[in-house]
C-alpha cells in the first residue's frame, strides 16, 4: 500500500513540479537567448526533482497504526 501511495503522490506532483520549474526558469532569466548555462540545472532539474522526490517520500512514509 505504501509503495502504491508513494507512486501516486509522485505522479500527481509532476504537473505542479513542471509548472514551478517553468516559472522559476522565466524568473531567473531563462528567456535571455543565451546558450545553456550551468545555473539552469537548478530550475530545470533540482526544483522538480525535490518536489517529486518529497511527495514520493511523503507517500512512502509509514503512518503507524490507525486507532478506531
């Protein structure tokens, strides 16, 4: 159950991660027309990776026993 929940959380977070990455790319000057530079690794890979990885981790986390 935890693996399935983690994968669903990760897949659902892809769209917000890509939108956040595109927004940060524009804010940091990605439309300047220059060649690819090393600073673009942050908005293009690091930000979406952290968002998807964090949501995957939250899905894989054990919630403990549920008391009724």
